[in-house]
C-alpha cells in the first residue's frame, strides 16, 4: 500500500499548485496558452534522471524502441491538449469546482479506456470505492449554471478525455519498462509536443510576449507551483507504476479536491481573485462530497 501514501503526498502538492495556478491565471498571465506551453516544456528537465537511473539497480535508463517513441509522443499530444482545455476552463471559473469536475470525468474516462486498452477490471469492493470517490468529486465540483457558462463544460470534458488518454498510455508504457525509463520517455514526449506550439506565429506571440511583463512575485509563485507540480508528479508517477489499477490510482484525484477545498476555504477572503464561493449551501455540498471521498478511500485501505 506504499502507492497510496505516494498518492496522498502527490495530491497535497498538486492541491497547493492548483491554488497557485488559479492565482497566477487570475492576475498577470491572462492567456492559458502561455501557461500550457511552459508547464509542458519544463518537463524536459526530467532528463536529469537518466544518469541517476544508472546508479539504481534494475532502474538503469533504457532507450525506447519505435513503438515506445510513438506512444510517448501520443501521450505528449494528449497531455498538451489536456493542459490547453484545463487551463482555459480554470481561467473562466472556480478552482474548487473545475479541478474536481475534470478529475471526476477523467476517472470515468480512465475506467473505460483502461478496460478497453489494458484489459483492466475492478473487483466488487474496488468498484464501490471507485464509485464513491468519483461521486464525491462530482458533488464537490458540480454546479450546472457555473459549468454551462462560457463554454466551461466543453473545455472540462475535453480536458478530462485528454488527461485520461495520457494516463492510460503512461500505464501502458510502464508495463513494459522500469520506472525511470518510462517516466523519461513520457515527459520527453510531452516536452517535444509542447515545442510544436511554437510553429504558430500567433502562439509564439502569446507564449513569449507576456514574459517580460510578469512581476517578480508572479515569477516566484510560478516557479514554486512548478516545483510542487514536479514533486507531486514524481509521487503520482510512482503510484501509477506500482499501483495495481490505473483506474483506482486516478480515482484518488478526489483527495486532491479535499485539500483544494481546505486551502481555498482558508484563503478565499484574502485572495478574492480565486473566485470561490462559500455560502452555507455550497459549503454543505462540499462537506458531503468530502465525506463520500473519505468513505471511498476507507474502502480501499481496509
């Protein structure tokens, strides 16, 4: 069950990064294209693991074959597509609703794709736990009026489908190699696809024109967010590698939303740009969702 501990740590880091992302997008960096490029491209620094891998028994870096290169690039397309949809949706709405809704839909899509591609199926207790985790995520993030505004629903569903494809491909690659090799292949694929965004003159303008105008405080928050994302990503990839089911691993996204809720609740008065709402009705909805998520987690660890 060490993969569960890894997931808990991953989602703590991701929750803090999500709040920082929302703060940055609400203030100095108005176009998600800029953010999607840098978040994807900075994954290239994962190459530092190659020499480290040779120092760990059975984890030495292995060069990918043609099939693995192909699927790594497809994974890159999926994640960059997910980033573009997700950050556009995040730019338009509440972080504590967008993040859990996308995560819940991602879990559903992962369950479908993993059964079709990986032939992965859950036992009865796992199905119940999965249902509770996803239901909790839907409850904490659902607000029909909010999601239907400004095309948020379409962006959220599109992002979820791309994220699901990315994680299923990642698990597929991990099944055929060791942890460090699979991680390097996938993250390099994402970085290479991120570079293709620069082919468009319009994209280049969006990506680079804002850089000089970003305040030092924003840069610090951006770098902190990326550090937290890297740490969360390492723990999450570790969990995907060691976990028996990609569907269950992904369903743990619900835990991240609990952490997002706690952080947003403590900061929403101090940072109005988070656009969070905490009326009695909304807070009750999110507490019920949190209980469903905790119950689902409990079923997995007993």
